[in-house]
C-alpha cells in the first residue's frame, strides 16, 4: 500500500473525519503534490490510526469495567441473601450461592487484573488525548487560526505544522515507553561518573599549598624556608671542606657520606619545624581576626 492509500484502509471506512479532511487536503495550495501525500500518509493516517486504537481499546476497557462494576454489586447482594432464614430459601441455595459467589469473585479479579496488566485505562485515555490533539492541530492549520494565524497561506505554515505533528507523535511514543530511555540515560551517567573518579589525579603542589596557607602569606613562608635551606647548605659546604683538608683515618668518602646524611636529616627536621611554626602562626592570627570582625 503506497503512502496515499494508507488513509484508505478499510478499517477507517466508517470514520467521517477521513472524508472531511481528504477533500480539504486535496484543495490546499501547496508547492508540490508530495506535500499533500505527506499530509495524507503522516498526518491523516496517524489521526485515523490513533482513533482506531482508541476505539478498539475502549471496547475492552468498557467491557471489563462493566463486569467489575456489576460483579462488585452482585457479590454483596448474594452474600446478604444467604443470611436469611434457610426455611424461606430454595433447595440447594447454599451450594448455588457458594459457587455463584466464587465465580463472580474470580471473574471480577480476572477482569481487574487484565485492566492493570494491559494498562487499558491508561492507553485509552492517552489514545483519546493524542487523537484530539492531532485533530485540533489539523483544523488550526486548515483554518490558519490559533498558532497559524500569522501565516498568509498554507504553504508558509506547512513546515511548522509538520513539526507540531511530529512533536505530538514523539510525546505519545515517550508515554507508551515511559521510563526506558531515562533508565538507560541514568546508567550512562553513573558509568561516566565512575570513570571520572577512577582517573588518577595529578598532584599539584601549588594548589595543595594554597589550601593550607592563604595566598597572601604563602610568599613569606616560602622565603623563610629558602633562607633556612641556604644557611644549612652553607654550613654543610664548610664542614665538608674541613673534613677534606684533615687526615681522617679510614674511608674518607664513607665518612663524608655519613656526615652528609646526618646533616640532611637535620635540615629536613628544621624545615618542617619552620613551616609548621609559620603555618600555625598565621592560622592563629586569622582565628583572632574572625571574632574581632564579628564584634565590630
């Protein structure tokens, strides 16, 4: 069946909307015949399709709802009759009432289960709403009213109308398959976040120093550290020169290496002490400034 004949499906023969709209589409002044075929195969076919699906769903929805309502009324009535005087009841009424109540209960439960399993109520309402939305959009386009009242003719409003039809169709598809795309998207986001966490971060000395020491105090602390290192290195060079001039028994290079290791350890301890003292002092000063600023 070609695109133009989709709207001519026999199941749509009794729908009057098709006859009304076909004549209007054929009379529109559009740039090409292809545009008219698109209106028939996409717009008109979707309207008739959702209208037929709504009527088909409505048939089962009304039937099951009727059975559930009728059974919910009959079951208490039958149970209440069983409370009467047995002498006034027909023979074997107990068996009849028992199996009748059992059958009605099972039928009501099954019909209600089918309603929930196939989402007949939800589908019926969504198909009806989508059908009416498409019809309203179509009549506004044909009449150049509503959102199309600013267009001078149907040719200029054609693209905007097609876009609106596709938006309505897309929203209906999202409702039918609601939750599927969101779960996949959330899984992708979680996987991406895990990948970002697992990436090894490069250590940045300047950033870590800024976290501990305020930016305005960092140069002063670094200058003090440089002064301490310079002073200790000068003393180390003097000591090493004295050792090289003297005649020391044993392995001179080994002795120099031990002395260098001892002095290096001393320098590290001194530097850590100096940095800790400077940082503690600045933190104490800042702590004192906070209450003063609050009181002012």
